[in-house]
C-alpha cells in the first residue's frame, strides 16, 4: 500500500446488519479517491460475507471503476478468499490473502 491508497477496514463480518455502516465508510473513502489511486478493502477481520455484504463490495468496485481507480481486497481467511473467487470479485479487484 502507498500514500495514495484509501483504506476501509472492516471491523468484522460484512453482513446485512452492518452493511449500511460499511457502505457509508467506503463511500467516504471513494469520495476522496482520484484516478489511478487504489481503494483497499481490508476484510482480514471478516469470516463471513453475505449477499448484502457482497453487494456493498460490488458497488464499491463499480464506483472505483467509474473514476478509473483500482480496488484491492485484503482477506484473512480461506473462506472469504473462496467467496471472492466464486463470485468472481477476483476478476475486478486484486484479492490478497491466505
């Protein structure tokens, strides 16, 4: 990561009960992001991501794409990495982790 990266650090699982709060923080980071910069979604504290959480991540990737920015997803568990691969998030964002 470098100084132009904007980082969102999930406090835990990215699920429907916290998705709105997650999006507000991610959206604030996206508002400061410029072309060619990177949004880092630090999901290392997450063990589970449900469909609503996935929608938040997909929305963040779409917004970043619209301003020609990049997205990196940091994962801390194999299960979250599998979710990223099965849902093909790894085709739109760099997935880094175990």
